[in-house]
C-alpha cells in the first residue's frame, strides 16, 4: 500500500506548527515557501477500502523537509470506477486552484492523474479517462465533458 508520508519514516515539515497545533498565520504564508509540487495517492486497491487519501507534496524551502497536506479523503464505501471518479474530482479541484507557474512545471494534468495510481491499475484508469474525458485528438466533440 502506498502510505502517506506522514505515516512513514520521512521527516515532515513542521514550519506551520507550534508544537502540535497548526499556526493559521504561518500556514497562509507557507505556500510561498514550497518548491516543486507533486501529488501522492495513498491507497492499496480500487475496491472499497479504508484510509485512502490524496495529498499535495512539496519540499519546504525554509526547512528543507517534505511538506505533505491531505487534500481529500476517498470514501471507503466506493470502488472501481466510482473510486477513480472521486479521486479525479478531488484532483481536478486542486489543479484548478494552483498558481499558473506551478501548473506549467508539471507534466500534463492527464499524465499526472494517471501517474497517481500503481502500475497494476494504470490500464483501468487510462480506460476510465478515455471514456469519461474528451481528448482533442479523439476526432469527435463530445460536448460538455472536461479536458484533462
């Protein structure tokens, strides 16, 4: 299972905390100190399971440690295509809030999304993306669907 960095051996940035309490003012300013943003999905399978989450991960330029923030918990009751859809919705909301220069430093959002998943699931996720999301090179316009 891919586990959250906070649950592992990695040192995690504590710049936004006073002891164990989140310092809201420091948190608001902290975005300016994060380098190379990426996303990490903690999960074991697409079937229903507990403790799945999507996180933003970056290097804190102040302390040099990893900064990991959960941006969405995936329901433990959903599985299969519903799991992929729920993860996509969280991911899409997050991508839309990023600063333009951070988006430009990333591979295409489609590749980043598919890359969140383990190799064993990438075929299933790619098929889901192909069915649900219109692609400019697909030849036909599907109307009101989203581009990733």
